[in-house]
């Protein structure tokens, strides 16, 4: 039997369920998930490997109008995903109005690769509305396949992998068959901490934070991690630390618990908060932080 392989890239608006779908398809929690926009900042790849195929999924940042250079660089990840996709998954949900993203959708219609549209969160809708949504998307993307799903509740997901394998081109594996992702452990540690920041802090503070793992040292019985949380202003640093350090202590505890569950080992975690003024608008800083 011939071998198939290819890049299957997931794009769409913020909070439509791209990361949830990616985690479900890969079978691991590679992408962090919150209800806030800009949760995903990077392009994260996850591989599904079988004897006769390798699917390289990509989770990408939600498509937004950039307000900072950080956002511009995040949108470059989306553009890259459009260029190298062998199969494109366009993620939407039952709340998104197709007329408001018409220009974007028309761009998808010009692509020469297979396009799958997944209408997510069907558990929060009804059949009548779903029929209308499917019809609207079919008019805009007549060559695409439209599938209503619930990524969170695993509804309609069983159809996806066989369909993707059917659409993949023949070719050798791009990565080792035992490889799960293109990111290293430091990246996932920083993402777990950033997820907790998004969940525990409000307003602008979480969006001004970048988590940098300065040290990741693995001993026989424990992993020692030292991390800097970079913020844009002194006031944000004060908010992150909290009164007598109560907020940063809580952040450390919740982060450490999730990191230990991820690495399956005891963790000693140190968190430091530092000010890097206006880092979101500085090309040199963005490059340093991986954007």
C-alpha cells in the first residue's frame, strides 16, 4: 500500500474551537484553550502517524485585525498555513455570521487544494439553524465539504480522519513516525503558564504577557524550571504579583500542577515577573520571543 502524507492546516476566527479540534484529532493536549481571544499565538503542529500515512495538523492563531506588531507576526503564521496546506480546514461555529467574513471566505474559494468547513458547537444550536448555515457556506464555497461538529463533545469527529487520509497526496513522512509535535518541552511549559495567566487575570494584563523559560533542568526525581514573565508596564507587574505576592503564588501553584500532569514528574517551578516595555511592538523582541 502506498504512503500518504501532508499538512492539514486549521484556520478561522478566534474562539471557534480550532485548538479543541486539534487536540481531539491528535489525541493530546498540545494547544492551550481558554475563552479569550489570542489564546493561540503560534503555529503549533501535531502529528497523527499510522503505517500508511502521516497527517501533520497545524493549529493557528485566530484571524484578527492587527493592533500591534505581535498581531501582525501572528497573522504571518496564518498566511504560512494557507500557503503550505495540502488540505485546509476552515473552522467556524454556529454563532459566526458568514457575511461578516465574506472577503476571507472568497479567498478560500480560490484555493486549488481540498477545503473542509467545520461548523462547530452544534450542541448549542438547532437543526433548522444548522441547515441554513450549511446552505450559506455551500453557496460561498461550492467545492468545499461542510460538516457540522462539536469538537468539545466529540460529535462528528469520527468522520474527519478517514476523510483527510482520502484527500492527502502520496508521499513519504515529513517527520519521524514517533514524533508528536514540532515544539519542545520549554514551549509547552510556557504555554501552560500563559494559559493560567489568561484564566486568572483580567482585561489587558494577560495579553501583555510573554512567558520565557530560562532554565529547564531535568534530574532523576524532579524537573527544575525557572521562568520569566515579561510584561509591558510596571503596573502590570504589580497586578501579576498581587498583594504580598498572593497572585503570583496562586499562578505558580496552578501552573506547577498542570506541568506535572504534562511531564509526569515532580516539578520545582520558579516564576519571576519582569518589565520589557512595549515588547509587543518591537521587532527585535518579537524575534527573540519566537514570533
